[in-house]
C-alpha cells in the first residue's frame, strides 16, 4: 500500500477572472498629452459643434483673464469649473460652445513694457506712441499663446483657434462702437471729480482695480483759528481742531465741516505752557485729550456747550495763512450730514480735490477743486506751500517729523502727531502702491441721469485749456430725459438675473446701489482711445452718427492704433473743420473693454440680441466684470448681457492663507499637472465647495488622489468584468434577479440627482454622489456580492448574464457622468473598451432602461443592506481573533429572513444563514476547491460543490 501524494486539483483556469489592459496605476502626467494631441488632430471640438448644430444652445461667456504671466491656481480653478459646466451641458445634448478670451489692454501690460524700458535706462515718454503700443501688443500676444497652451493642458475644450482678444481689430472696433452709443445717447460727460488715482502708475483707477491692505499711518490733530462766528461770537479766537490720517491734504484744505446735530464743547487746554481755547465734539473730548496729551486746568472742565448748527456762518483761517494767496482765504464752516462722532474730533477738514464727501459739500457751496497735486503725487511747482515737493504717498514726507508736520508745528497749529494709526487703506492691485483720491478731468458715464433719445442735444461741458487745471471749475450739464436712469435699469436687471449662490445677488445690488458715476477714462497709452472730438469753442463733444460710423470703420481696418495715426479731417468729414475740434487721447477703462465682450463674442457669433446663459468668475468680479458688463449692456441695450451669474471663491493654501510668493505658499497648478495629471486637479475643483474660498495643498491633494484611485478602480473593475461581453448575453430587466433590479433602481435615482446637481451648478454634490455610488453601492456592495457569480457561474447562467448586463449599463452611465470632470480618464476607459469608437466626449446623457413597476424592490433592499452591515460587524471580531479567516467560513443567524437562506448567504458572503437572534459561529462545512465557498454538498476540502462540478464538466 502506498501513500497518495497527488497535489490538490488546480481550478484557476476554470475561474472567469476580470481581464483588462486598463491599468490600476494611472500615469496621467504621461498619458494626458497624447490624449490631448489626438483630440486636436481629430478636431474634437469641431466635431462636437457639427454634431450639436441646431440643438438648444447653452452659452457660457468666458470672462477674460489678463494676458500677463503664467496661469496660477485661481486661473486653473476658474477655467476647470467653466469646462465642467460646458461639458455637462453638452452631455445633456445641448450645443454648448466655449470661446475663450483674453483681456489684452491696460496698465498691467504697460507696466511690464515700461519696466523693460527702465531696465535699459530709457524713458517711455520719449518713445513714439505707435511704437510703444506695438510693443504692448507683442507682449500681450506672447502671453496669450503661453496661457492658451496652459489652459489646454488642463483639458479645457474650446475654440482655441478663434478665441477672442480685446486687442483684435474687430474687438477694438466693437468697443469704440459701444462707447459711441453712450455718446450718441448723451450718456457721457466730462468733469472733475475725485477719483481713485495711482501716483505710481499716473492714472485713474476703477474700484475693481483697488484692493485694501492694513497699514500704519501718521495721524495728526490740527488747530484752525476761528476768526468769525456770527451765531456764537464767543468762539472767535478759539481753535477748531480736526483730526486726519492724510496730512498731505492739509495743504489743499478749503473748509471745515460740522455736524448740525452734534454737540460741541469749547474749553481751555494747555499744550505745555501754551494756553488755547479748543473746540471739539463733546462726546470726543476724552479721547481727544488722551490722544493729544493736552491738559486742562481743573476738573470738571469749565466749558461752553453749543449745537453744531450754531457754527453756521463761522469761518476760520488756514494754519499757513501767512503765506498769502490761496492760504489767506477764509475757511468756512459747512454743515455735513456725513460728520459723526465715531472718531476724531467731530470736525472734518475739507479738501474737495481729495474726497468725494469733500467735493460734493464744497461744490454745493461754490468751492471748486484747485488741482494742487499732480499725477505723480507732487504738489505743483507754483503751489505756495511745499510746491514741487512730494510724493504724498511717501511715508517720510507725511511722517510726524516730515515737512508738513514740521511746518504746522512751527505755525503753532499741530496739537498732536504720531506715526501709529493702524487701519485699512486702498492700494493699486497691480503696483501694490498706495492710491489717493484726486480730482482730475475725467470722462464719466452717469448713473443717475434719466436716459433720453438719441436726438438729444450734446452734453454741455466746460473744460480747461490744456495745462490750465488750476482754474478749472467744471460745469457738468447732463442730458436730461424722462426715462429710467442707468442705476435703475441695472438694479431691475439684477432682479431679473439668476444669481448662484443666491446670496451673491445682495452683494452686487448693494454695490450698484451705492456706486458713483463710472469713470471710464485712463491717462495711459495702451488701450482703446476715447475717440471723441471736443469743440474747442463750446467744450461740447461732437455727436454725429456719420462721423462715428467713419471712426468705427477706421478701427475695423486698422484697430485702435488708427486713432493715433488718423487723418482726423477725413474722419470728421466735409461738414467740420479739424481746427475747431480737439481729438481726445485718453484711453478707456479696461473694464469697459471687458464689459463689451458680449458684443463682439456672443452677438457677433450668434446674432444680435443673443445673450449668455451664464457668466462665471470669482467673487471679486461683483465690482469688476459682472458689474461692468451689466452697466455696459444696460446702457446700450436696456438689459443684462447674461441670464445667470455664478460666483466662486478663491483658492487658498492648505492652511487657509492667501497664496503669496513672499510667504512661499504658492501652489502651482502647472506643477500639479506635471506630477499628478490634470484630472487630479480637475477632481479637486469639483470636490470642493467652490462657492466659498477653498484650500489646496499636499494633504488636500492626497485626499483627492485617494478618491480618484477608488473611482478609477471602479472603471477598471467594470472593464475587466465586461471582457468579452456581447449583446447575446443581455438580459432584459423583467428577467433580472432582485439585486440587479435594485442596483438599476439606485442608478435611476442617482441619474435624477446628478441632473439636479447639474442644473444647480453644484458639482461638488455631483461628484460626491458619483463617488459615493461607486464606492458604497457598487464596490462595497454590488460588486462584492456578485463577484462569486462573475467568477464561478457558467457564462450562460442567467444571474451572471444579468449581472454583466447591469455592469454594461453602469459602465455606459458612469463613463458619461464622470466625463465632464475626469476628461482624460474617461476617454482612456472608453477607448480601452471601444478602441475604434469616437471620443467619449461626443456622447450624450445615458438613456437608462425602465424597470417594470411590479419589479421595484428598493424598500426591501434598503432594509437588507442595514441587516448586512450588522452581520458584517458581528463577524469582524471572529476574523480579528482568527477564529475564521474570511466571512465565507461563518454561519450566522439573523432575526428576519427577507430572502431565501441561499440568497442571504450569497448577500452576506457567508456559509449559511438561519433565523434566530443575531449570532456567528464557524461553519463545519468543507471548502469548495474552485469557488472557496463552504457548502454542505462539498465532501472534503478541495472537492467541488455541485455548481462548480457542473461548470467544470
């Protein structure tokens, strides 16, 4: 007798394991460029336009980024989100074109070209304007090309070969055409008002070009001696004290403002040995004394009390009155409803050149700006005090020991000065330098002028001779009509627009309600000129449609450069003489440029009157592009250029800080793409709550990468499990087992929720629904249960065929659902299964099979899944303690038996299920050598169960 030493039978070749070439390791950084190249060679975007032609159109109008420098994380987040939305609308079967664009004019580009001149020790002002503009155009073109390739690398699909640029001739012609529409309708005027001004960049700035930063400034208390007070004669000889954090405005002071309802006190105080009578608001006496260090003779303080209205008619003299001229003029006290007792002294010094409240109050009392501070922030040379000195934003110049405070101290007017006042102050977002309010002649679009017909008379203006700003007293005569104002039209349009999220509507409404007239002129060279002719005799601008038409045609032929080299007599035509008119050379605010993009991008391509379905930008654009586009369109078309506006937050570092080169916390999207692939970045964009500020860093990206791997493995499993699937295998829903019907029901519910998320532009919810379904409903549940059937049932078995049918339905649905986000991965998965098919991005939303009404089993399976989770939890201690090696070795009892014992054993992946209190024991059954299940018919470990015997034989 001999021992039986034969090895156990090996049944591995009889098991139907998944098979696919779709790898677990993505290698996106290496694969994505090749996929991009194939899309470009096949003209995927052109194919999609042809395929969707005639369908309902969805237009997302691209807000133009600035053509200056490499893209940053804000660019990437913005462009990816736009691409996801456009692709999702295309998936829904719509014609969803995307025309990317760039903002090419303006100060940032001029700034860079000027820096190049400075590096070469050259003066930009000595360069012919046409040469300088040509260099700006070349600089912008270079960065457009760089950014175009970077955006394409993100997987953003669009009309890259015909993108819009604000510096293209057709665009510049359209922009000037829009300006001339405002002019023809009388919605333009020129006047001197204080506007945000950058002394470094020597130009006016729009509110959107300004950002606020925390600074420490000099604060001073200055005494103005009262020389007359008809309603309170006891004040004569007393000193009205003002407090300011802009000492440089004292040399331009022209009045003092008081609050008519404020209570004021006059009392005796001491500055060292000097005794003086002081007037301040009663409520601010304590803080005033603490700040200045002045002392009083006794307590309680002996003082007189008066109401602000008693200051009516009072006058004071400027601390530097001995200089004569401007400084010798009396400084009247004026009633100001903006005067409060929140801080300072309750009295405010008025410099109409340098404050909006100052300007309006002084203007109402016949006091005009004097234009003492030039464009570089220096007092003009002929100014009696500090003439030719500055700059007013120079910290040393305005410091407590600087020339302003020194002179005031010597004049006995400086009661206190310290360089320690912390507050927020406006800066140019380009140069990062402080800005000032400065009155200069500018072109404005009025917000509160009633609109009138195109045949209205010209706007009356009173302009100074060039270089004679000192005596300029503007007379601004708005054309008056009986229609609504631009502000009213814009506010109505805001109410008619969908705002996402809804709270953003309040923000833009409050901004439009409170905004001043739109200053549209800039004193620079690179941009679209304000192509108007001013009558030298009347100061009125020419409003002649024939002249305007010739201007637009000249721009169409030669771009905005045509204005600077034009034969102006030819443009004026035979009815006017050039010597009677002065061509304007200021350029347009770049926000007017970008606010006009809907004209030469949407209307020019899709027809007059067509507007965008959606504008999408960061939250800062409520005061930028959203608003400039709104005002431009409302002024020329009486409506908004968009149906909906979506606002997203900003990208912060992993710790929630603003990214900054100085902090060294900048997360570079190009580096992420080169290391991990664009799909990882795209998935991050879709995963965050982008309606708020969002974080990105190593830990955040690691989480995203983990979620990506799980979704990728879902596709890998589907591809492997569907190897060799054919239509002959397909099972119709009415013949499917309950589990397959339940999963189809879940898929149908997911489909509804994904559409709702798409309509709401909530792709973080969209992605979460998709990944949760793939992980929880499929991988951890459906795939887990049916892997035994897939691996071990016969190919002809109904259950296995039904399972593979549902896997096919799932693949077609999931690859479509994920395509707007994971553009490269879904293409890779689609081509892995259908290598000869067109791109996945030509597909439309899946059409899911209908489940017979009598077959829906969602409620029963929801309860069964809860029971399954309890069983799994009960088994875990036995596995941990090595009583069993896998759940297949467990026998369980459960309180309820919603399915047959055999079906429950498959669902729970255990050996046996019976009814009773929840419990777990190790099974005594033997293990099948092929399917590894422990079953009663298996006679010994390694022998085959009945099913496997039938399949193998």
